[in-house]
């Protein structure tokens, strides 16, 4: 059985570990090193690409370590949790050490400390300290807080402060870091990132998750009504736009045209335009030219359908659309592949390149076949993700900006005014201390000294 002293010793050791700056440095260096690895190793790529690049042995080793989806790996999440705990414990430890400054209702002032400060403003007044004390109190109460008065043998000491709350600026920055880490963890644990390709006119309700390749069922369906793409004169894509409709129980709930960097958001899920492409068309308009009569016959053809040709020219079947089709060892681009069966004879394979309508003339057959009309059917590539921690991250960024402003541009100031009667005159000295920005303190001391002089003017 563990004794209470041993238990306290373990607790103290853990507390000291998480309160150490050395642990902070080690965790930051670890996160930095792993982030470098994450940039060197492509994340969430196809396993075949990893095997080709690293070999099967290294692939299995990296897969066990989670290096292919590093930012969702358990050990990366542990590092983030440890860093958040480290920041919290360090802040709590420092607040406890400064509790006599930060957490007291009535601060303690030491007169000797202020008497030794070189920064001071001084002037003399004919009135006795007892009268000046009543005049100075309203000025202090207006400009400062926590006003305290201590009588002395020859006069009085008046203490006050302002901006004590600014010392919490650094802790606001610390807490903002914790919010950033917590937001990242929430997104890593409860969010998802996937993709889906949708052809024009089609509707899908499942996406493929990056990294795992698993299928995820969405709470709504996505329909691609239309897709359009425009190009620069160089041929590079200028803009591609998808017209999407979201459906719940076959009921349209939202419609929007999306482009790159202008996503559709619904139920905490964001849909981004990421890519596009074309898919094989199953229909085309073909022309059949009879070499004997010169007659041209136009027919709508569909992959797998038979076309009985007039003039007893035979039967043509459109079999497939082949990308980058080859003819005698050379590419002819996209081409329809069909089979022509004459009334007498064996079936013959026909290649019909989309870009070369007169290509079939080289065959010197009884009929010349060409593609008259062909419309590509596009698909839109969508990135679909949900990050429930994004608002926590936004709050962390806002708090960090506020904390940095308070930390670097405001200060905690303490001021002491001492009035001492010397003969027929009362000597008044104004001294002050600040945790930062001493030039601003001197300006404020001069302003306070001037305000005190004006308050005593007859």
C-alpha cells in the first residue's frame, strides 16, 4: 500500500515535470521535428504511391508509426495534450508565485522601495501636508486605484496603482495557445476530411476519407446540377464552377454555385471546389458515308447499341470511348471504338478519333464512319470536411492578439507621493515603478505631478 507521503512525492514530481521550461522546449522541438517530417512525407496519399516510393518494408514501418497521416496519429495527439498541460501548469505555477501581486485586494506598498527609485518629480508648496492630503486624494482616486494613505512624522505617504490586470496579458497568451491546441485536438478527434467526384446531374451521399480510404455517409445528399470551366488564352484553367444542391429526404434545402476559395457550408460541413475532369460519354452522333452512292447518314449512337446501316452496308456497334487510344504505336487521343460487321465477312474493329473526323477514310471500306458530335461530360472534384474545433481555434487567435496587445503595450504602474514639511515649505515628490515601458511611466508621472500642482492652486 502506498503511503500518503510517497503519493505526495509522486504528485510533486509530476507537477515539477510539467512546470519545467525544459519540458516546454522539448515538446516544441518534438512538434517542430515531426512537422518537418510531415512536410517531407506526403500525407494521405494512395498506398500504392508510398510502396513505390519507399518499398514495402519502409511502407509497413511508416504505416505503423502513422507517418502517412501524422497529424491524426495518436502520438502526435499525445504531444499536443502534453504541451497543453505543460502550458497550464506553468501558468498556474507562476500565478501562484505572484499571488501577492496579482490576487490581493489591498496591495502592499513599501515606502523605502519608492524612496530609492531614481525616477521622480518634485516640487514645493506653501500649504501644510494635512491640507494637501485632502486635495490630492480626489486626484488619485480619479486617475489611479487602490489608493492608500500612511501618515508620517513630517507629513504623509500616498500610494496608488493602475493596470494590475495587465499582468494577466501573458497568461491570456498562454491560454490562447491552449485553445489552439484544444481546437486542433477537437478537429483531429471529431472532424473528418474527405473527397468525392460527382458527374453532372448525379447525386451522392457518401465521401471517401483521406488516409483511411473509408466511406463516410453524410447527413445530406449532394447533387451536381451543372459544371462549367473557363480558360486563359494560354489554355490554363481560369475558373471552374460547380452548381450544387443539398437534399435531405429528397427535399432541396440549399443551392449554391461554388468556386475555389468560396465553399458551401451546411451543418458544420464545408464543401470546397478542388478539381475537375471529364468522364467517358456514352453517346455520340456518327455519320456514315456510302462510298458507292455518296449518301451521308447521321445516326445517334450509344455505347452497346446496334445501328443497322442502309444500303446493306452492315451493322455497326459502338463499344467504348478509349482515352489516349493507340494506332500503329502512336496516340490518336480520345477515340470511340466500334465494330462493323458487313453482310458477308468478318467483324472489323473501327477506330474513330474525336479530333480527326476523316481518320476512317484510310481504311478504304465501303462506308466511311466519323464522329460528328461529341460532348464531354464533366465531373467536379469536391473536398468535404468538418472541423468542430475551428471556432475554438478562432477564439484562440483572437485571445492571442488581445493578450499580445496587453502584454506589450500596457503596464502595471505603482505611484507614491510623499509630502514632507520642511520649515515654511512642504516638499512633494512623485515616484513610480512599472513592470515595463519606463518612458511611458515618466510621462505619466509628469502628468500626475502637473495635476497635483493644479489641484493646489488657489
